[in-house]
């Protein structure tokens, strides 16, 4: 077991795909420590979790696609009490200038978690969807004077 008083604080990042996940670890300053690919399976998720924990005191993990390819991994990490933050895919201009690779994307996710840029709450995939904003928007459209809301928006609700 890692001694959290003397072990360094580290941050993880994961670039998720359908068949594999590429994970990376950085220190508090964003320096690259290691990266590795894991299968996107329950056994792979557990291996990835254990591997991340082996690098020090894991502060948080930035995961791309917590509501899709990263959903299973997110459940495993949060179930183990590891904070997970949603990470947006790198923008296209950054990808063009730096190139596209799974290790680069995983390190970018880890750095986003370390810097606080990635602070999004992971999608829960529990079936509960907040649609209050959409309902309020439709209600506002319907209450406006003039042509009916369905004519203005092209939708018939």
C-alpha cells in the first residue's frame, strides 16, 4: 500500500476508445511520468485503476467521454472513491499542431485534471436526464406573441 504522506501527488488522464483506453500519469507540475494502454473491459478497468494508484497519491483522473466509451471506467474509478472529472477532447487546432496520438491525448487529459481546466462532472449514465432547460425554452417559445411556437421552430410539440 502506498504511504500517502510521503508519496507524490499525481493526476491521471485517459483517452477512451471502444476497445482500448490509453492512460497517462503526470505529477503536480504536469511532468509526464508514464503512459500505458489497457483493454476497455472490466478486467482492464481494474488493471488501469491499480496502475494509476501505483504512481503515488492519486488526486483525480481526467477521463474523455465519461458518458460513452469511458462510462465503465468512470464507474470503476468513482466506485473506488477516486475523483473523476470530464475532459473535453483537445480542440482541432491543438491536435493539428501537436499531432494526434492516444498518449498525447491521455497526457493532455491528465494535465487538464492537474490544472483544474477539467472540472466537469462526469456523466452518470443512471438514466436520469435533466431536461428542465429544454422544457423552459419550449414554454418561453409558446408564450411569445405571434405565430405559434411550432411554426417558428419547425417542430411540432
